[in-house]
């Protein structure tokens, strides 16, 4: 078993190509000053597809940037955690991309990650619409895309994620109405949609909330009457 543990140092430059390390299990290089370009992103992830034993990748809190390659969906089938940088394949459980300043669209190939449990792409420069790619996420319990440059509507397929407990889409420039199915999600406890351009009125399903702990829909362009909320027992905060 081979591990590369270089987290929280002051390393600079680029992530090396590691495709020859067939027994690599962990690549932990978060908390440095590593940088990248779109071309280098493609090269790095293409090389990592040869590391078939890879289980964990931490690339958080670096200066990685530019676009992500679709080949991330071809990483090791053993991968369980990929923190704060690209994506992984169908067995990936956690995918976080926080504060690494990636730009461009979020690749549709993320939709192949059928075992994904957490998807966090906060504080980046992702743009374009959020694609309707969530119908296969039967295990997803956390989705956080806060503070990007996204646009368009909230995808309807998010409501299909029956295990979803936390939905955070604040400060992403989303527009349109909030899908009524969101308020019917049986496990949803945290709904944070603040500071977008969401409009229209709240659906009647808003009044059927039962299990919410925190809901924040402030800073939007919502209008109309607020439906009466009945049978709610857990709500701690609403805005």
C-alpha cells in the first residue's frame, strides 16, 4: 500500500503525473499552494486513472483552477473520498471542490456517480446551468453548490434524491420558481437558497413542512402569500 501524505505544507508548482504508481491508495496534498491549468488537469486525471487501487484524493485549499476533465468519471472503482477538486467514478462517496477556483461548467459526467453521498462544489467560479443529472443519486444526502456563478433553474431531478437531507444553493444566481417537489422531500432538513434571483410565489406544498430544521430563502424575488405551515415539529430557523 502506497500513500502520499503532503497536506498542509507550502508546496508550489503542479501536481506530478502519478500514473506509474499502481499501488497508490491515498493522495493527500490539500492545504498547499499547488496550481494547475486546464491542460494539466486533463493530464493529471488521465494519469490517475491508472492508479486502480486509489481510494482517497484530497486536493482541497490549493490554487488549482480552470476546467475539469470528463475523465474524472474513470477513476478507480475503489475510490471512496475525493475532497475539493475534481470528481470520481461510480463508487465515489464524497466529492468536494471547495475554494479551488475552478471555472466553466460542472461536467455532466458527475451524473455517473451512482454511489455519491456528498457533492460539494462551493466557492468556485463554475458557471452555466445546473444540469438535470441527479436522478441516479439514490444515496445523495448533501448537495452544496454555494457561491458560484451558476444560472438557470433548480433542476427537478434534485427532488428525486430521496435521502437528501441538506440542499444548499445560496449565492449562485439561480432564477425561476422553487420546485414544489423540494418541499415534499421526506428527509430534507436544511434548505438554504438565499441570495439568488428566485421568483414567483411559494407553492402550497411549502405549508406541508414537517421535518425541516433550517430554511433560508431570503434575498430573492419571491412574492405572493406565504402558505400556512402545519404539523411542523422540528423547524429551528426560517428566513
